[in-house]
C-alpha cells in the first residue's frame, strides 16, 4: 500500500522565520507533535518536534521568543515519496531514528506526513481483521 493512501494530507507547516513561541502555540492548537518547515516553494527543509522545543529551547534555557524555527529545526530531514510503500516508510523511520516522515510529491513539495503512530494503527487494524478471519474459520470449542 503506498504511503499516499496512509499519510495525512493536512500537514501543519511553517516558514523557517516562524518564532518558536508561535510553533509551540500551533502544536498545541492543532494537537500535533511536529511542524514541517517549508521554503517558499512548499518544499520541506526541516522539521520541529515537541521534543526539539523541550531539548533545544527549554532545557537549554533559551527564550522561545528569541528563536525561530530555523534555529531549532532538524535539517537532516528524512522524507519519502508518495509511491513509497508501508515497509519503506517503516524502514526509513527505523534506519533514521525518526517517528515522523514528510511525504513529498514528485516536485518535492510536501504532500503529507506519516507517523509511527499511523503505521502502528494500520498494523492493529490489519491484525484485527486477521483475528476475525481466524475466529470465523475455527471450530467451536
């Protein structure tokens, strides 16, 4: 199954110039744990997670009003194409130690985001369907 069918297309994004305090408010208001940072062409250039805000701002004693997304974002962005499969996304997450993957269209623009939670939910649904098949086929005890 291609990640385009699994990914959320309502990606929360911001520019590199966005203040960290605004990123935190947006995460709270949108109930998300990350914001994809995009350039003027809507191409992902980084990501800021709730963990980044904790470790790179709060724990470092920095003022969230004095820093921008560009100051705290992870720039070694790992992303997948829309045609990547479920396994490809899971493997990319595992190999890169990330829980969130931007999904990019052929022109590199952001098309969605898929998270480890999304993959876990899909596996749980698949296991539930498999359990129903097994229950339907087993003899009564």
